[in-house]
C-alpha cells in the first residue's frame, strides 16, 4: 500500500497499485471513496473457461435407527457383563472386607480411590463425598447376606464406631467375574 498526492485528491490517500498487461503501465486505485468509507476494489477478469468437475458419490450414511442399534450393540459389548453366581467368589468374606474398607474411607482412614474398581460411579462418588465425616476407628459387628437373584447379593452390616453402632445396607452385583457394589446406604 502506498500514499499518493495527486492533483485530483486534496490530501494523502492510501492507494493500491496494480500493474496492467504492459509492465510500464500501472493503475492506481484509491482505497477510500470520497463519498463514503467503503473501499473500492479493482475488478478482476472473469474466468470463462469451462471446467469439468468429477462428481463423487456420497458415502452411505445409515438411517438414525440403524446407528442407534449399532451404538446399543457397542454399549452392550463393552459395558460390564453380568456374571452367574457359580463364577463369583463367596460373598460373605468379600462383603465384610468391602464394608470395613468403605467405613474406613468414611472415617478418613483410607483413600476412596481404592474402591473405584469395586463400585459403580454413584457409590464411588458417595464414598468420596463422605470421606472423613465419621469419627472413630470402624470395626465390623455383624454381617447379614441375602441373595435374592442369581448374581445379586444384598447385605446389612452393623459397624461399631467409637461407642456407637451404625448400620449400612449394601447391594452387590456380579459383573465381569467379581462383586461390584451398586448401592450403599448408611443409617
């Protein structure tokens, strides 16, 4: 961009210089019109040659119903798979150890991240939220287990914290060959 002082323009004006077909000939176009602030652009010659553009077929996109069913199949394939009771370990010792550890997390004596693999998200975040809210060292008092369906174990646990007894209800489901805590309620 250059500035010019031409006799037709009273003050220095920004202009653009474009060379024409003859290298000695240069056209000067002012960038600002006297009537308004809109810039004036030089006109370019139109391309009159015809071009052949190959038409490519569009890729096949399945309808929404098919995509959802594929997504559901992927979800079912990669999510946790239910396990039958005969392929799971004995729940009594497992639930007792889990309850002891969960109460240790709630009393602030254990890190809750250790339970990420053995719980679903809701129980994991519940344990993280209650970390350090209970006082005292937990000791399991009693565990009662009921198996209402194949691969499901429900338990009530009483725990002694200091001089007080607390109760909890837990639900475990057999998923991917191990017991996963899917519900935890503390009374």
